[in-house]
């Protein structure tokens, strides 16, 4: 996530406009902090932050250092200087120092909490990142980015159950954001809660509309969660938008696991027409093997081995396809 792109959403009204759009990840819609939350920031400090948001790093550095020369504890100036250190100078230790100084002066400065916790995650200092997120949430409840950074930090620390709760908190704050439902579901899978994960993936499917990326991820997630009927339904929705070979293959896999061999074979025939890949041939061989159709089984496994070798010789797919062909002779 481009954290500099969050600046306008986190500044005073002086920043103006709605702020830049993130290139990826959730689209935050935070309330702009009050003067109390920014410690009554001076115009000079705000000018430094605005320069950083515009990627005028030389200007931001000069303005921030001028403020800090007069007031070494100015929170917003430290925040702006930290952004310059991180984004322009690539000095993470210096950036961390400034973000911490900003929060020491103003614990409610939400942007500094977001940037510092994300930086600590980059450094793989997950426990400290989680601590910063929790402290930030005590001061600024309902900040989606802090919940997401907390989830990421906990994931990195291997605490998937608590990470899933943090993703759930973020998703509850932005119920219209289907990508958050996917992230929540994936973390629930990591935590071993397949039923909870399936619920989130089905929620995402119901709200995905024409978002093909979400439909694909939801379908794959449902397959991992073992809800093959819902998986088929999700790929039905995706295929209705676009008849795509890989989509037919994934739907066929779910149909196969749900016990619908004829449906799986039909989907794989269509998949091979549209995308004769090693994966589509391999699963066609597997379905034919389960249907005890040795002729088709041998044919599809052989084609899978050829396609895999043509793409990258010596892969596990090629090896397993050759074993399948031997079983079907």
C-alpha cells in the first residue's frame, strides 16, 4: 500500500480535496483529524506535510527542519521529516526515529502510527509493530489502516487467530469493501477456521458484482475451505461474466470434489478448448481416471506431461502426469 497516498486523508482541511487514490488495497475513508489530534499543528508544519504528500521531498525536508530548529518537539514536522527519510532517503532507521518522536509529542497523530507500524512490518519487527498499532487504536478508534497493519503484524508473528480478528474489525468498519472479506477469509483459513473462512468468501461472492478478481479469489478460498458447492456457484458467477479456460478448470476441480464427475468432465473439455494447459489436461486425466475411462485417462495425462515439459521440463506436474499415464495404460 502506498502510504504517502494516505496523507491527504489524514491531514487537516488545509490539505484540500479528497486526496490521492491508492493504487491497490482498500480505499480508506477516514475522518480528517481535528486540531486536537494534530496538536494544533502550525501552518509551517502543515506545509511540510503537504510538500511530502506532493513528493516534493527537498521542500518537505527544508520546511520540516526549519520548524524543528525552532521547536524540536513539533509532532507534525517530525512526521513530515520521517516521510522524507523513508520515501526519499531510504533511511528507515532515521524515519523510525522521527515517527517515534512525532508520537512522543502527539500520541493521537494517526498518520505517524500508520507509517511507523508499516515501517516496522517492513523491518519484520512484528511484535513492536503490533504494539504501535494497538497504541494508535487506543487514541484513534475505528482507523481501518491501523487494524490492517495490526493484522499484518500478527500474521507475520504467526498469531493467525488474533490476526483474523483484526481483519474482521477492519472489514466491519468497511462492510462495502469486498477485498477485506477476502483477506479476512484467507486469515481465517490460516487460523484453521474453515467454516468462518467459507462464510467470508460467500459474503465476498454475494457482493462482488462484476469484480472478477474477487470472484476468483473467493472461489479458490471456498475450495480450500472445503465448501465445494459454494465454490461451484462462485465460478458459475465468474464464468457468466467471461468464458475463460482457467475458470472452467477451477470449477471442474470443485465439481469433481463435490462428486459431480460428468459436470467436471464437461467443464474440463471446455477448458481444454479454450486453454490447453498442463493443468487442464492434468485434471482431465484425474477425472477420467476416477471415472475408470482408461483411454481418456492415458490421453489426458500424456498431454499434461507434454505441456508441462514444453513449459518447464522436470516439474512436479510433469512427473505426476507421467505416473498417471502409467497407471492408465
